[in-house]
């Protein structure tokens, strides 16, 4: 950004578009870090309930919210296909933006969002809360310090469950043009961590199929992707929402010349295996519980850490948040996977 950012008042004025499950999580953090001034949702009763709970004003649309006044930052918690237009609208109105994952559903949209932030001279951040999981931070540090030596191979498993009810209760889940498919909706955090930990990745092969959700969700419910890093390491991502009855595992294993580390648990929240030259397995702080959404569980609940860093960014202090350009890399990699010409049905 070429010019200094405008000064932020002592109490940051937040606004929120999207009053669903994740919107409530954002609202709590906004109230902790500043003032939640406005909530917008086309389901006006949902907006009114959330707004009343936090002492904010409710609006039936983002248009109405922005017309009523300019908050310092708008959090975008709407369905995936609305992330790009809502983010761009808020940026062009003069607000900073924190967008929930996924950033958007195409590389073209991602670039338009980044360009809008640049032209408006405003921050654009995308929520990547799993970067704050203690074992993930440990692995990132080990890789940055090259403690594992040359990386040879890696394995990422996202073995989760989404029941038919998850799709039947939504007008956008399972619709490819609205949620983008499970790589965007469930597993963009896994793709982000692959890029953050291992750098640029080449797609070597893709196999995918829809075993359990035919006629319920568009696109695959299971896939396996063979990948290669710029430095030559090979690995695979196995992702599914067809695990029986509940989420089973979210894991990343990295094998190097001088060490092997596996992050496991259901949500990349446990240090399952640690064997590194010259090091003892560390004792890590406890991970947070998963986000609970009634009939299913999501990723780790680290939104407090996201907002702590967000406040630093708005105060023009040093901060640690995923940049919009990093989030764009996740979108581009998923786009490459989805466009893979020789993808086979199992």
C-alpha cells in the first residue's frame, strides 16, 4: 500500500455480514477486541438476534449496512460464493476486510479481491486459524530452521464426515457453484497448510469419486491427490467427507533426512509422532476444541488468536496473519486440482 493507513480509533468499530454459526464466533471476538456496531444478513431475524445479543444494529443487506455508516473492518461470513463480491464491496467502501475461508472460488476472483484492497489502500485478510495450532506452529518452525533436513515425502489426511442432513439443511452446501466442493468448504485449511509448510506444489495426479452423497452433493466426496514440491519431495493428500458417522482424522506427516513428524488428532491438534535428530519431543500447550456446529464438527477454534493479530495489524504493529496473496495460492492450487484433465473416477 503506497499511503499510510488511516488511524484506527481506540475502540475498533467492527461490522459483520453473515449471521450463521461462524458469524457468532466472530461477533464474540469483535466484542472482546472492540465494538460490534452492525450485523447484516438477508435472513433478517437471524441478523436481529445476533445484533441484539451484542448490542449492535441489524441490517437486511451489506448495502444497507454500508450506507448507514463506515465501520473500520467488515468480517465476511457469508456463503462461499459471496466472499468475493462482499469483500470487494466492503473494500471499495473504505473498510478493511477479514474474510472467512475459503477466500473465494476462483483465481480470477482472488486477484480481483487483492486488486480492490490495493486500490482502496485497505487490509484484506483471510481466516486461516489452523496455523495457530501448537503442533502446526512447531512443524512450521522446524521446517523453517531446516531441522528435518531435505524433505523426502509427506502425507496429509482429511478423513471427515458430513451427513446428508448437512446438505439438506442448506441452500448452498453441496452446490458446486455455491460452495465450490469439499476442497474449498472442508479442506481449504489443509491446502493452506501444505502451501505454508512446503511451498509451491505441482499436481501430478488426481483421483476422485462421489461414493456416499450421489444425488445429495455435487462433486466428489472423496479424493486422492499426488503432489510434488519444488525441491522434489513427493506426497499425497487424501480427503473425504465419507468417514463413517464422525470425523476421524486430520493429519500431516512430513518425512525428512533428519527427522519425521506427524501432526494428528481429528483437527491437526495433536503431536502424534516426533523423531528429530538431536531433539527431544517437546511438550506443547493444549490445543483448542473444534468448532461445533450441531450435527458436525469443524476445524480448530483459534479465532481469538486471529483477532489478536488482526488488532495489531489495524494498529500498524507487527502481526502474524495469512496474507491475501497466500490465501490466493490456496485458491489457485484447488483450482488446478479441480481442473485436472485426467482425473479418474475410482
